[in-house]
C-alpha cells in the first residue's frame, strides 16, 4: 500500500456514494430464477431499510416507507441491464407474490406508482428456503455441483474430475482464514 494511504479493511476503495447492484441467490430462488425481479426486490429492500431508519430514528411517519419508483429510474439503478418491459414484468411478479405492495396515485399531471417492501412476507419466504439448513438449487444458475450446505448459497462446490469436491475432502473456509486467526481486523470506519 502506498505510504500515506489509509486502509479501511476493504481490498478496493471505490468512489463514495457509488451505486451498487446486488443479486442475492435467495431472492433469485424466490423469483424463480428471474434475475431482474431478484435485483428489483433487493433494490426495494435497500430503500426500505434506508427509509425505515428515517422512520425509527427521526420519527417520520410510516407513510414515508413507500417508495415512488418509476420504471425508468429502476432501469438506471440497475445500470440499464434490463429494459422497460422486463422491469414492468418483474414488478408484476413481485406484486403478485406480495413481496411488494403497490399503490397508484393519480393527480392532474402524474400517475405515480408507489411500492412498499413487504418485509414479513419476504422473510417468511427466505425462511422457507432455509428450512432444515438446506439451500435450494437456483433455477438457471451454475453447473452440476451441489450447493454447499450451510454456506450463503453463493456458489457450487467445485468438482474434481473424479466427482469429489474440496468439501468432501474435509475442506473448510476456516482453512483459508487460519493465517488471520490471531489478528483483529481494523475497524473499517475507525480512525
């Protein structure tokens, strides 16, 4: 690291306030492999959590949890990965499954759609995925390997040519962390 640079515990320093798009495998499973719907759901979780903080900490009314989110704005948040029709279909799926509530408010110059993230319904659906500690295979994702039981569902266990995996041979993520086990990481936001 160049002298004079501060390390905040992250490997890469990004521009402040840069947008991030997250595709969570549990949301992908909830949306039957629909990448767009899973990303839209995750974006609404982000806005819900941000606004919930304002409601709880600053005492704002709960109506502030609703988010006005035009399709074009959603497309921009998702870096243009999906078109208007795909995003509209994603919203329809999320509203149909009650992961989002939708309200339309019409006035003289605007027909605005507002969405509310249904935290209880989404959590119940994710809990159902986690029943018995198993992660479901995500439709349309990744090779033939089984998901690693007990991990975050991020990927498949790499298979060797003989069909075994590192997990079969006693592999553990802890093995990779052992060089760090006696070090306490610096507070990424501390001075």
